[in-house]
C-alpha cells in the first residue's frame, strides 16, 4: 500500500488514494527500517520508538529541503526512501557481519 502511494506521488497521479497512501508510505518506510534496527526492544517500545523516529526523519527531510529552497513532493519521497533504505542496509550489514564473527560455544 505504501509503495503504491509513493508510485502514485512520483508519477503525479490525480487519484484520490494518492494522499493517504503516500502518507502511509512516509510513515511506514522509515518506521520499518528503524524497527529493524531496534530488534532488542519489546514490541510496544519498538513500535513507539520506530514511529517517533519516522516522524523525526520526515521532519528532518522537510526542514533540510526547505532550508535549501528545494522543496518538492517527489524530492521528499525520494529522500525519505533513500534514508530508509540506507538505515535498512546498515542493519542488514550489521547482522551479516555479526553472523560471520560470532562463534557458537555449544
């Protein structure tokens, strides 16, 4: 649903579903990446922290784009997608590195 909203916003569709789906994407993409990084927390705490982190990521992207006078909907979606992908990639790299260096003591 979120990916569909991002696609609708990127192609500048006039669909009435564009707004809600894009908003869902802007909250879900960074929240999912942050939740993956916070694997050790309890589920409720991880959810609250991930949603708060998603709001912070969105606000920082918006503030940065407004500060340099380069605000656009497409640019915001691309920036949030890139930041979420980098966070998720770093989590995956950390887990892969942890598997190769961790030894079992069984």
